[in-house]
């Protein structure tokens, strides 16, 4: 790190919150994959690959307690059946919190499934799945997680696809106490990912590669139990709500592209759908 960069980074940490754009070298470590994960172009690009012996993954150097993280991802092209590409936040321990984007691959010409979930204290079961309105392997698209004390908003190219509100007032757990690290990975899940595991990974097409760029972290950095947001951060994401335009976009996505919603899965919840599903959102 150059002296200027070190100074800049320290100054940012000292500020109310940390914002950084587009440098994988300063924000993440390639955590696994034995050389299959690579940071390229001076930190501007990160590629993950998967072959028969291993996938690969990276993780943020620091943990965050609330923030907005944007990531541009270009998914595995062609026959990606059996592969799963991820971008998520997760805390440590057996009662962890987690906010997930997972992209389930498919045969050439068949659509990817974007799977989302939220876990609080080790309990998930809040899946919503979508198809996308574009081919996510043809170009980079921006996937964002906005996480503040009131809500989690998942967006794709600035279009909200899901809002998970804090419903603690009606007794629903919400992730807000545990700092989370950011993770991303590419791995083989052909036992379940594509058509429920019917379609297997075609290893003759390996290695499979997914690319990440333009990481933007605007978050409260949590280190040794202390948040860089000593006071309430003066950042729009911290208080952001869904305005009427966003709500209209969300309804458009949910009407046309949602393929699974735990909230309407009455077979799965015979004793009644989860409480947060009964409030308007
Ligand atoms: C794969 O394509 C099939 C056929 O269009 C579709 O039913 C399925 O949802 C797609 N995604 C996955 C992950 O299987
Ligand atoms: C918060 O940020 C806005 C826009 O950057 C600025 O105008 C305002 O003065 C800031 N408020 C505080 C209390 O720092």
C-alpha cells in the first residue's frame, strides 16, 4: 500500500463510515481455491473458477454492521448447470446471521435462478427466487445488498427485487446485532442446484469462470467489537426506505420474475405462513 493510500484508508476508517470503490486488493482476500481465484488489473477485476477438483471464493478483510455493498458480476456463460455463484454477507458462529444472493446455473439457453434468503440467529427459511430480465452471463450487472436497522433491500441494476423489513414489533427476528463479513464463491452444487439436482455439471466444459468487478463498500466497519459508526452515520443508505417508484419497480419484478416465494408456500407452513408475510411489504 502506498503511503498516500495508507493515509487515505486510515482517514476513512476514522470517519463516520467507510466507503471504498473498486479495489479488490484493499477490500478482500482470496480465501480458498488454491489459485482458482485471481485478482487482476490492479485490483479492478476478480475471477473465480471451478473445475472438477475445486471451486474458489473470496471474503472481505473486515466485518460490517450495516452498509450498502454493490458488486458487478458476470456469471458463468454457456452450460452452467450444476454451478452456484454467490455473493453474500454472513456472521460467525452456530447462530449466525446471513443475507444471500445465490445464482443457480442452468443449461445453455435456460434461465439462471437468482435465489435470495435471510438468516437470523441460524434460522433461514425465507427464500425468494427470481428469473432475471436479461442474460446475466452476457455482461456485468450490479447486485446490491442494502442493510440498515430497518430493512434489507436486494437490488439488481438499481431495481429492488426484494425488501425484508424489520418486523421485530411483531416478534420476527431481524439481523442487526452481529457484524457480517462479505463472501463470494463459485462451487459445484449439482446435487441440488439445477432442476433440483436432475441436471449435473458437465465437466467437459470446465473450468467454469465467474467475474466480479467494481466492488463498492459503503458500510460501518466493525472491528474488535467497535463500529466505525460511533454515532448514527450520515449516509443515505442508513435511513433509506422504498419510495413509490421503488415500490412500483418491486411489484413489477415480483409479478413478472418471481418464481418462488416462501410467503405463499402454504404447503410448507401448514401451521400458518411466517408472521412477517402477513404485513404489507
Ligand atoms: C432451469 O431451466 C428450467 C427450464 O426453463 C427452469 O424450470 C429452472 O427454473 C431453471 N433454473 C434452475 C436453477 O433449474
Ligand atoms: C450530512 O450529509 C449532507 C450531505 O452530504 C450534508 O449536507 C449535511 O451537512 C451532513 N450532516 C451532518 C450532521 O454532518
